[in-house]
DNA sequence: ATAGATGCAAAAGATTTGCATATCC
DNA sequence: GGATATGCAAATCTTTTGCATCTAT
């Protein structure tokens, strides 16, 4: 963060802490609510600006979810099994994709620093209805 | 579609055709504009309702993109290399994930019918700035 | 014939922007 | 000290909802 030439401020700390503390993807509204516990005066706009910055820096990934985009730290739970009907998620540990990253970097000149692997389908409950 | 007990209507055809015609993820506004070429009176609300239905049915996936959620047909380009700064995308052909799908179905009782694999990073141009 | 789908307009939400003030380095 | 970041409020955009009408099956 500082390495990239951006300032480390209390607002940014609070927002990062909110994402760190909870192990699941959060909507901007949830991030605001959580971060305000630590920093009561925090403004909505700052949350949006900071989330965009964290995405830019590759520290956070936006994910579509029923009800809008949610954000989660890159390191946590990037491999999921998601029910497209009710939205339940299972976190997976397997990752057959990591090995491809280096190969892609070499081939396309990208600096690859994360990936997302999601399987979609219907959970047992939703298969019934 | 019909198999799942839903009606096949001109509005739905036009929306599906829009997604089929263009090979990239579209925002709801883009879907509306394209589908209106075929069906001028099409309403915005119908686009949202139909996109949600197509996601439910597993025919379309929502993806986060700079500027909001975009939708694309499941069959097309589910494996991508995305620049988190400018948003350029490369489609990939490799897929080390397919083999896991069956295993997950067995283990968790999910009916797995699609997956999304994305690598994030910086494209050569954005690495410079 | 009738449950389901549509289009419209309005309501509700979400995100962005402009700007004066406060703050990190 | 000076560029950066912040918080607020308003402006803008996106998405959802209620309802009367229409249409696939």
C-alpha cells in the first residue's frame, strides 16, 4: 500500500480490518457498518474509494452476488462452490489453477497475482425445489 | 428454458440473442440497447428480470467489471486473464478445473454445471504506469 | 382460460462527484 | 508545506416494485 505511493490512514486501516475480520465477501454497506465500529465518522464515499483502490492494488476482489457486488480479500476463499439459486457457498481447498499462473505470466507478459475459481450449480436443498 | 417450466417469449429471445450475438460480457444497459434493435418496445425491467432468470437457470453468469456487473453466456469464455487496472481481458483455452467438478458433485451433493476461472493481474501496459 | 410475462412509471437503492476541511509524509 | 485523503451532501445512475394489460401454453 505504502509501497505503491498511497497513504496509510485510519480510514483505510478500518476498512481493511473489516474485510480481514470477517471471512466472507462483504457488500460496501456491510464494510461501512463494520468499519464504523472502529471509526465512527467514516463516510460512505471513502468506503467506495478505498474499495476501488484495494481492487486496483490487487488486494481485494469484487465478486457478483445475489444483491450486488461484494468484496473479499484476495487471500481468503478464492475457491468456491456457489449455489446459483440461494447463494450458499462452500469454500474449497483444492486448487488446480495455481500452476497455470506462472505459465500465463510468461506467455502473455501479464503480472499475474491472483485468481478466482468458482463452481456453479444447485445445492442439495435447491435441487428439490 | 421451456423444460424448466418457463415461457419462451419474444422479449426473452431478444435478450438471449443479444448475449449470444456479442462475444463479451454485457451490462444490463447494453443488453437493453442491443435487444431493442430486435424488439423496440422492450422494457428495462424485463431485461433485469430475464437476466436474473437466466442466471437462475445457469445459462448466464454475472461477472464483476469496472463499472458494475456484466453478464455473459456460460458457454463463452469462462476462462480469462483480466487486468485489474484497465480491464482488458484475454480468453484462455486451458482448463485445469473441469476434472474437479465431478468430484465436488459427488462429495457435496451439488449439481455442478459450470465454473469460472479468472486470473487477475496487470497487463504489460499497466505495469509501466 | 389462465398463470405467467410484459411495459411503464415511480420508488428505492447504490454509486459518484464537487468541494471545503483535515491529514499524512 | 503541500499533495492526498476525508466527510458531507447533492447529483447521478442502477435496480426493483406495483400494477394494469397482454400472451404463451
